[in-house]
C-alpha cells in the first residue's frame, strides 16, 4: 500500500474526476496515473493541489502539454485558414455584385430583345408552316379551281349575251376548262392520298 501522502493525492484526484466527469470509471492506481500523465511525475503535492484548484494554473499546464500544443497549433491554422477564406470571399464581393448587375442588364435588355425576336421568328414560322400545310395547299388549290370555274361561267354568259364571238369564246373557254379540270384532278388526288374523301 502507498504512503499517506500518495493516498491523499489519489483521493483528491478521484474526487475531482468523479465531480467533473459524467462518465464513470474506476480510479487508477498511482503508478498507472503517472503512466497516463507523465507530465505529472515530479510534481509535488502542492503543485498538484494547485492544478486542481486554480483554473489559470491548470489551463497553463494543460496548454503546455505536447498533444494539446499540437491541437492548439492545428486549431490556430484552421482558424487562420477560415479567416483568410472569409477575407478572400469579401474581396470578391464587389466582383459578385458587378456580375449580378451585368446579369440583370442582360436579362432586361439583351435577353428581352432576343426573346422578342425569337417569338417574332417563331410566329412567322408558324404562319409559313400553316400556309404550306397539306390542308392549306389543298384549300388554295380548290379556291383556284373555283375561281377558274367562275371565270369560265362569265365567258359563257358573255357568249349568251353576244359580248364575245364564238371563236374567241371557244379558245378562252377551252383553256379555262382545262385549267379547272387539271386543278380539280390534283385536288381530288391530294385529298385521296391524305385519306379524306372529296
């Protein structure tokens, strides 16, 4: 068994550990305690007592330990890195604001003009496509045939009223009727190929 002073120190350490740490563990013998914290070896009982009672002394001792110094160094480097990164980001604030302004200008002017032009071209394309669609072409072909039919009927009326002589009538009327029948044949052929009855 150890000396009364070692027993007293062990009792104090166990008391502090039990008060300050929520997880429980069995008290280590003095030899194991000194193996765990070799920096405590060579400390007198008064120095150990001061470590336990004075937070400044405790913190000074804690930060003098090599593993803690290493952690402090890493924390310092990490903090410095964060500060440098934050400063770098702040220096780019004006560039970001400028880019936002440029985007806003493009969105309100160039993009609007391009969209308007695109919509105009799209509308024109729809009109052209509608005019060139099969049904539109068939409709226009039928209208042209009806117009020629009406013109040939006008010629017939002129003949009946005596406003045109027979030889002129035959020549013009024949030409109009050939054109009418050609257009109607094409009209019926296209409709038949589209699968719709005439």
